[in-house]
C-alpha cells in the first residue's frame, strides 16, 4: 500500500468534494496520494480513479507509520483511522488547516458565500488558468496543481467557520444567507463569521452589492462591490439574456472595462462573472484575454449539467438552498423559455429542511410542476423531526413524493425540462428516470 522512500498523504474521506480536489492537486504536483472512504459511489471519485489514486474502504489498518494524514471535516476525532493515526504518533491535519498553510505560496483568491461558490470558483479558475499559471480547488471535486503556479483559486466553505483558517490575498463574497442551521444560530451568527473573514484578507474584497449584509462589512482592505446598480464599483450594463447565454458591458466606476459574453444562464451567473472580472481587473489582467477565456467557459460539475434523452432535457444541479433553487429555475427559463419546467428536489439534511421550509416551498413553486424525494440524511445528521410530506403540503405546484424504484409519474411530461436538484444522492432518481424513459421510448418504436 505504501512506499517507504517518500512522504505519502492519506486522505480520510477522500471522496469529499474539497478533499478529492486537494488530493488531485497534490498528485499533479508530484506528491504520493492515497485515501479512504465509504464504498458508496460518489461522482467526485471519477477524477481520482482517472488519476489512479488508490481509494480504500475505511479501516484502521489503512494507517501505517509513514503517512501524513489529512482528515475530512465530516469525520470526528473518534473515527477509527484517526484514532490509529494518533496512536502511531502521525501528523494529522484537518482539511481546512492544510489549505490555510498551502495558499501562502501563491497569490490566493478565495471564493465564499452561502451559495454560488462552486460556479464562481469554476469560472475564476477557468479564466485565470487560461492567462497565467494557476492551480485551483473547486467544490465539484475538481482540482489542478501546477508546479509553476503563481495564482491559487479556491472555494472556501463557511460551515463551522472553517474558512477562518484562511488568510487569502483576495476574497470574492457572493452573498450571506442563513444556512447550515445545525451549526449557525441565526443570520447574524453567519454574518459574524463573514465579518471575521473580511478582517483576514490581505489585498481586497469583491462583494455582491445587492446583499444587505455584505454592505455592512468592515475591513482593513478595500471592499469593491459588484452588481448592476449605479452605486456598485464594478457594474454590468447593457445586459442581454438569450437562449445561448448572457452578454453585457462592464464598467469600473466610470471607466469602461470591456464587453463580455458568458455561455451561462441566469442573472446569478452574470453576478458571479462580475466578481471574477473585478478580481482580474485589480490584478492588472488584460480584459480582452479575460473576455476570451470567459466566452469558452464549459461550466462545472453538477451545476446545470444537462443532457437530452428522448424529447426531454434532463438537468442535474447541486441546488440545495432556496436561493439556489430560484437561480437554477431562472436559468432554465432563460435557456428554455417555451418549455415546461419540472423540478425534482431532494432536501439535504433535516435541520435545513425545517429551518427553511417556507423558503423551499416558495422557490419550488417557481417551477411548473414539483416532485419531491425523501430527505437525504448526511454523515453529520441521520434523522430529524420532519418528513418530506411536510414540505409537499406547502407546495402549490404538486409536491408528490417519488421513490427510486418508481419514478413513473415523471413520464406524464413530454418535450419539457426536468431538473433534478439536491446535494445528496438525487442522481439515483435521475438515473432511474433516464433508464425508464429510454426503455419506454424503445418500447414505443
């Protein structure tokens, strides 16, 4: 399993989105990497398998005396592998602490916010890496490590204040919303975490101007607000949203920066792009090159990832917060203005479902028809005092509950867009539907 002649990084929970990304970065930088996790399949393991990074099933015997152990934040100190590591006297470092040390060697740009982090980080990484040597860590399981990298773009999660391990040069803040109710007590508690982060930034903060909490931030570095309003420092004007994407002009104060075409949908993606453009502008990047890179952005995994099966457009999306659901449906309306929009939603964690019940119903009602899947229980939360039927009762556009082994109600829709949304394993419902749809289509031939 191990090589005695070289340091080996062992990832406990290597299939986690950030963990798999970091493993790929270290691997590409020439480090020896391995990891362990549950046997269940996660989409994040694809990149690891393509890189031939060993993945073992959790077992204390995986831990040997020559390892440096990086521990995923989903696993407590009493995990069997971490217990063994400490008995052997090994260095054990938490994921966020490792990142905090790692970024010190680069011009670092963190992307944080209650939602929108992954899409923004993906766009930032794509743009920067097309112009300057850049390493990046994206929350969809994508990681890239260049030995000659000058810039490092990375997703910084606010859960349990983990992002306070970072002191980046820049930070893009997409929004502040109440989320993670299993940890944060209130929106003010969330704001306090972001306020602390703002005080740790070295060069500048790029913040979404329409967010009332971001407008209250105080920092020791300049805060540049981006948006579509006259008071924003970085502004998008002359916006055109079409079925092929979005186009807009950008101004920094009164100075025209350039025209940008973005092959993505929804106003939220325009906002995300402004944060990226602002960062590149502050670092003195050629805006024509930034525009060229932006125009070729392929998107990120599980963010409006679509395919066509029979006469249906099937979209896979990570949306698990009401604001994200609204943004995803808005993007679908822009790209497919004449089609019926069907939402299939799997809530992620019981505490979030209870805390945001009314907001979920309001967001889902923006679709033409809604189906629900049972609440996904995470590693940190196995059960709760809410049922999926409680959410269904608040939804005007349906709210019927479907099961993995019976998705046949979805066959009632033709020539439509069906969006599978959730941060759990909603993809198993999508696969069942695709199989059923394909078999039904073949039977009709």
